């Protein structure tokens, strides 16, 4: 029986549950930020926006403000967004942990 390879994530995720809006060229949907890390977000969509891997998206929420990223994966009603890393993004995520967590 082959051993399963354990894959560790590069960044630790924090389980969250706050609402926001995600938009791409195909549409916009409200939804729930299911988890957050300094590198990305798992976003559960209320409505399908036909997001595709590699597509640019913007995320808006009261807790995080305005962020941008790329769709890294999509499964059913959830999309994984790899955030565009910048000092501003890092500050917004740090602020979330400080004030909302």
C-alpha cells in the first residue's frame, strides 16, 4: 500500500464567516468568506459567476476593504482566490486579525 503524501500549506488559514462581494468579468456575487490566509481566500458564492482559473477578481467586504486576486480553483459554489500580495494587502489582512478576530 503506497504512503499518502502529506501536503502542507504555505500559509496558515483562519476559519472565517463574514460576507462580501466578489466580481470578475463574467459577473458579481455576494457570498461568504469561509477562510482567510495572508495568501488567499476561500469564498462561497451565493450565485454562480462562471469564474475560471486564472481570471482576475476583486473582493469587497467591510472587514477587509478592497482586495484583488486571481481565481486559483473553483468547486461547486466555492472559489479559491490567490491574493495579489502587496504591503496594502498585508496591512488589510493584519487589520482584520487585529480588529475583527
